[in-house]
C-alpha cells in the first residue's frame, strides 16, 4: 500500500484565492471551498463560488467580495470521488499509486470560534479505483472533475484519479493535524510518530510540486480508522 498527502482548498496565496474557508473548531464542521479556476471551462460546467453562500453563511464566514462572480476549480470533487492534476504532480500520481492506494487531502481552514486561527486538517480521502487521462474521458462524463471540465489540448497530460465508492469521500467532520513550529505549519510531532513519518522534513505542510508520501502507510491507515471517520460522497453536505 502507498499513500500520498495532498494539500487542497482555498488559501491566502494568489492561486488559492487569497482567503481561507471556515471550520468550527469545537464541532469540527467545515465548508470545503476550492481554489479559483483560471483556465477555460466547457460552457455549462462552471462551478460558481456563489453556490457556497448558504453553507458559508451558516458557519458565519461569508464569501469575500473578490470571489463573487468567480468560479471554482473544484478538485478534488467529492461528489464524483475524483481528483485531477497535471505536469509533475500527475506524473507522481501515475508512478506512485495503484488500485487500493490512498490519496489523503488536507486544507488550511479559518476557525470561526478563534478569531480566524488557521486549523490544518484532513478533509477527505480517495481510495484509488482507477486513473484516466482527462482528455480521454467521454464527453457524457465530462462533469466528473475540474480537469475534465476544462477545455484541454489534444496532448494534455491532465490525469484524473477515480476513487472507490463506499471507501472514499469528504469527511463530515475534519480532523486537525497541524501546529505552528520552527517557522511553519507542520504535522504535529505526536502524529508523525504514530503515522511513522512523511517524506517531507518534519511534517512540513505546504503546497509543493513534490507530493508528500506516508513512509508507513499501514500505520496511518490504522490511526485513521481509529478516528472513526464518516465519509460522504458530497462536496458540502
């Protein structure tokens, strides 16, 4: 078994939308907000940020004005149990993963109960069922992922990972994993010990061209199952 840890969701970077979505630090309820879409999308397949208004208002974290009118790059798409990528990261997905392996997603969320303090937390999981080039997905299935919704060149290398139903999905409540130390957000030391470590130095939690790999994935799997996670096939239940 192999497993990769992937950072997703809106954040304070320019590419991330310059905003963090919300979590209730007590209940662990959160809203999954994807990064902005910056590539052409087939008409009718847009995913507007405005659709998140009710969920964000319910947790007292309204969508900021600069995202009004924009569309999301909804990836992963937990409704369809897919995750896409391109370039170096797509090559890593293809070379490191096989059926039954795990892609574990985390995000940086703003705690509405603690003045927006960032909470780095696991938000979802795909157990790999298969992988396919986005450009080879039939038109009738174009809506399964952000990369299949894009207008792609005939030679595009965008890859889509498809998760196993019943074993994959969005976490109904997120699981906090990070803290601030040594000048950066990192996986907590107690968790690194239990998990058996990651391929990045001291559990560094950042977007990177190199996807962090669990060094002892079976240990992470055992820990994850002890958390009794509830997975749902939805982006925001």
